[in-house]
C-alpha cells in the first residue's frame, strides 16, 4: 500500500494532526502554480511575504502571504 507524501518537513506526532494539516494546506497553496494576470504565463511566484512577481514580464503585485486574493 502506497501512501501519499505531503510536505511536513519534520513535523512529527508531537505537533498534532490539526497543526500538521494546516501547515500542509498552507504550504500546498503557496507552492501551487499560478498564472500571471498580465501575460498569462505560469512563472508567477512569491518573492517575499505578500509580494508576487512574474519572472517573464516582471509584473509585481501585493497580495496575501500564501496566495493572491
């Protein structure tokens, strides 16, 4: 039986399931592929907390910490 591996980076059982689930959800939304609102390429990534930039056209926008809203 194969298990799906999620990014937990050393969060063992001492942190509890609810904390690990929240961490996994935040990390997966952070690493999701995003499309640039201006040029449409999928090279839109987070530069810093709340700052998102397209590597192709250089478009910068401020948004939330883990996702653009």
